[in-house]
């Protein structure tokens, strides 16, 4: 779900992008989060400097997945600048989510590059930040209904490869609409490891070719980000520890 206010289709400035992940425990809190997919829209729409946002559920496994995970929910935001992000993340709407969650973490990011559209827009702009330090990759696809079966036959192999890659520091599949609208988000220690996976993973390369040849997606977007800050806890550890490079064996 996204901001209903009319906005320009593209950007000429570099925004601040945030991804906030929440993990909920008891069923009552998971049901609360599900209800927020509708109820949180109006409070988010009123936040100053929030140009684009998505409320998303998650899937089990790694990357794209058709099986929902009712414990994990995400809020992706594109803010006009860092000051707007700081103020917005301190607002009541984010405080309410954090109060209900068993775990919460937020990644602040600067776009490096972006190609494609999301809900008819280019929300991250062209991106001009130099690729240094930990990097995040976001892939979003809106699958054409006629291609659902072919798409989901390909995805398990790709997801398994992402999960098995030792370089990946964090990986999660989220989305606005189950089966049809999917986002995979992953964090890598550097650009080389990210590019190496994309070029050498057999299922990944084969799927990209199939997508191009078969016109599977109504929309697609590929973006890379430099992670400027990470706060909170995830997987039982401070998120900074989760994202830290693995020690040499």
C-alpha cells in the first residue's frame, strides 16, 4: 500500500530511504500488524517529507517466496532528506509499531542506482552515491497473472542460492500483494560480492533471461543502496552485528 497523494513520477534529488523491519510474537500482535496494512495508511500519508511508502508483509525462506510469514512486516519509506527521515521515524505511527513488536530494526540508505518503476513511479531517483561499505540490493516485480505458474517454478532455486551464499548478511522477501507483487531485499559486504552472485548464479541468470524473453512482469525495479546507518535488533542480535562482515575462517 502506498501514499495516495499525487506526486511527480521521478526525482532529481537524492532522497533518504529507510526500511524498518518488525517481528511480532503473539497472535494478537500479528493480527494487529495485519490490520495496520489498512489503518496505518492515513497516519503515514500525513508525515511531512514522506514522498513514497509501502506497507508490506513477508514470506518464509529467502528472497521471493509464496508462503507468508505472519510474524514479520516491513515499512519502506522514501523521505525528502535525512532530516525528514529522522523526524518521521520518531513519529507516533512508528512508535506504535515498535511498542507492539518483539524486534524492530531500521536501515537508513542512500540510493546508488535504480532502474525501473514501482506503482508507476521511480521513487528512488537516479541515485548518485558512491558504492562504499555494506550495500543493499532491492528487486521488485509485479508479476503478470498469466505468468504466475512459470514465475513460481523458477523462484525456489533462486531463493535457495541467495540463502546459501556466505556473503549475504541479511536477506528477506517482502511484498504488497501475495504472489503478484514481490520484493527481495539483501545486504552484501561490497559491490563485488553482489555482482559475483548475479553473474555466476545459474538459476538467477536463467530466470532473468526468461523474464526478458517472456515479458513476465507488468512492472520491475532494481535498485542498489549504500547503507548509512542501522539501528535496532534483528535475529536476536544488534542489527549492526548482523550486517558486519563475517570473520575470516
